[in-house]
């Protein structure tokens, strides 16, 4: 049994977002009653402790939970007072530098391009949120890129397609262009129509909220899969089907030239500007803005996707502590088979199997 010869407890406080250590609370080593009370408190809180002897009985006690605002260090009682104080400061700095990375655990986004063509992902961070960089990049067919995402990040991610660069170096994309003229979007959002993956990480009750939205129209099939989530449902979501090839005529966006191939599918709001389709003006509540025949079509093909402004109930998903796989142009049949093994609890299927034949992800 190791006897605690001198005990110091440091409390971490936040000051302007910067961890600050208060002076240690000294515990009298000769007071067995206090030691017993301290041990009893730890037991009540079910805080596991590991004690390691180094050199002259120098011991460190690290609380296993990174979210507990305490660091406990043990210093040999026979040390001089000045040396004790110096060691307190050194240990505090060491433990603080070790603890902060454990507390601030970021999420990862692995972005995969399974399209037959290049995709230029764009990223827009929400207001007053930590910035996610890069804000845009090039992703060739079959390639992937993993990003570390800041804690409590909120924003949206999409894929630009058919991008070209002119003689001045200005980048222009046929669909989902962000208007920056560059690979990086630099705080600009996607021009509709665009399939959007939307995230709010570490939100209410520590939950991640995420969805794949067709509210601003559609340009690419997209799938979001949470991985290693601890709780919260963690269902996959997205639109696996190529809606461009079955887009209603009034909503089509076609390439110029002979082929006139459809490259995107507008929302009814963008196509017609009618408040009934936009859920605006006198139609700005769930009761006054029900699904329309156009949003119902999107919902029929891609049941878990956000189809119109008030489609929250079956389209917003939650998870805790997950990393996310984001796939452009996932193969519908292959994806469906892989996801069946996850035994997801979502109310609606990921894809309407009667519509899977329309998705070929061509071009």
C-alpha cells in the first residue's frame, strides 16, 4: 500500500476560454481522517486512479475522465517548501498540456469521391463557429481526404461539379459553385441547386445533429455514415439515387451544347419562386407549408433526406462521439447491403428500392 505523504489538488478554471490553474489546496499529510475522507469522496464519485512511483516516491495521479476539472499530484512530504511550490507549477504545466488535447477531441470527416468525374468539395462554417479549413479542395475519382473538424463545429459541405479554369485562373463550376473563383470557397456558400450535408457537432446535450438536405435542390448523390458513435441513434442518411436522370422537366438544369444532359435538379422554390414552395411569407409555419408534389417526389426517392423546410422529423439525425464518412456518388445496391448490417433504427429506409434503377451516376 502506498501512503500519500503530501497531496495537492489543482482545479482548472476557464478564463476567456483559456484554462487557468488555481492555487493548490494543501491537505495535511498527518491527518489520516482527511486522507480517508478524500479516498471516500473519490470512491463515491467512482473516479478511477492510477498511482505510479518515480524516483523519490514522486507520484502522479491522473483522473481517468478528461472531462473532470481536477488534476491530482503527489509530492514527497520531505521536500522543501520552495521545491514543493516549483514542482507544483511544473506538474501543473505538464498535466495541463496533457489534459487539454484529451478534452478537446475533434471529429473527423472522411470525404470520398466514388463518382466517375472529379468533385470539388466546398465547406461553409456557420456564424460564430470555429472555422474548418480548407474551405474547398479538389477530389479526383476514387480518392478520399480526411479532415479534422473543430469541436462544436456547425456548417455545411457539398460537392461542386464540372469546374473549369479560365485564362486568368478563375475557377467556375457548373453546379454548386460558391462564387469565390477559387478552389477554396472562403466563406461563401453553394449556389443552388446543391445537395448539402449539414452538421452541428456537440450541440444540445452533447449530441451531433446532421442531415442531407435537398431543400436547395440536388446535384450529386451523397451518403453520410456515422462511425464509432457511442449513442444517439447514429443512423446513416443521404440520397443514393441519381435524381438528375429522373428530375421533373420544370426543375432540370442542363449543360449547354448538344448533349443537354441534366447536371442538377432545382428545388420548386428556386424554379418558381412561389411562397408556397419556399415556406415564406404567409406559408412560414409547419401548418401552412405542407409538402408539395415536388418535395414529395424527392422524399419518395430519398426517404431520409430533407425534402422541404419543415421536414425535420424524419430527416434530422443524432449521434454522440462519432466520426463521419461522407461519400459522393455511393453505389446504391452496394451501399444498401453494407448498411443493412448496421441494424439502424431510423423510421424510414435509406433508399426507395423501387427507384434505385434510375441511379447510374454517369458523367
